């Protein structure tokens, strides 16, 4: 019995070591895979999409000068439609696009077909498990920001079901504080009316009228102004977002959006 127990013990130790090696290999694979590689054709698709957007929509950015002149930094935006990140990219300072990556739901590259995989590549996505433990994705994003990258985060965690703001999680603020970089708030208005999550394709025109998209960029938030408390920083971000939602949610009826 003693010999049998020793054999079982040895087998358990071996299985444990194999499990550790398997987890280590998995983490190494994730580090090598993300951010997703962006190719020439992906950049071409992004440029083509933005050209069509400007032709078919009336898109403008207010507060573009609030983007920091130097990277790295974190961009925290509301999430109204599929291409929100691509819309913001159009207004980044010159040369910043190549440094841009984003936190993206892991199912974007598995459950959303060719479009989801394209968005993942264009955004140099870092997969995060929004239904489980997001820590691994945040750790990877922190490493990328510390290398000089700009990271887009959508604190609501998913596209809006109604076009209105949902509860914001602390991930963007946590990332900015831990990496020691500013967080730039961005509010997108009008994208939901064009491409809600219930629609398989965008509807940029209302008859012959080009629908409006307005992108508002706020002054950067700094962790030290909130005692390096991610929750306090997220509360400030949420207050800024709700103020802009109250004022600018529908660009078609908002005089200042003209």
C-alpha cells in the first residue's frame, strides 16, 4: 500500500507540474498573440471605411486638441456602435495610430465573423474576458502602455443596448493609474442612431440627409488628482460622460452639433 501511495503521489506531482507548464505556455501564447497584428490590408480597410464615413455621414470632432501630443495614454470612450474605436482613430494626433491598441472582448474575434476579426486587427486588440476574470487582459494592456502604446478602453464593457450610457467599470482608470499615464475621456454621439447593435449594417442616410456623428474629447484625467483611486477616477469619468450625454446625445436635435 505504501508503494502504491508513493506512485499515486508521484503521478499527482507530475500532473501538477504539467498543469503549471500548460498554464505557462498558455500565458506565453497570449503574450505573443496580443496585441493582434495589424497588416497593410487592415490599414487600407480602415482608411476606406473612414473615407466612406466622411462621405455618407456628417462627422466632426470637438476638443481634438485635448489628445496629448505625446504618447502613451489611455482613451476611455462610451460604446455606441461596432466601429467606435475606428471613428476615434481618425482624430488622433499625427503618428499616434501606429501606437494604438485596445482592450476588446475575447468573443469579438470568435463570434462576430470577418468584421469582428477585422476590427480586432485594426485596433490591435488585446482580448479580455468580460464575463470572467479580466485581469490577464489588463496586465497585458499595462505592459503595452508602459512600452509607449496608446490603449483604447470602453469602460461599459459592451456596446449600448439603447444608445445611452451603462454602468462604467474601473478598468480604464486602473490601467491609467497603474501605468502612470493620463486618461482621455471621449464621448461619441450619433453612432448608435446609425448602427445600433440590433442592426447588421449601418444606416448613415435618412432619406437624402447625412446623419451626424459628433466626437467630444475632454481634458485628460490624472490619477494623482483622485488619490490614485481607480473608483474615484471612474466616478469623475462617468460624471463627464453623463453631462455630455445630457447635452449632446442626439446630434440631429442639438444646435451646438451643427
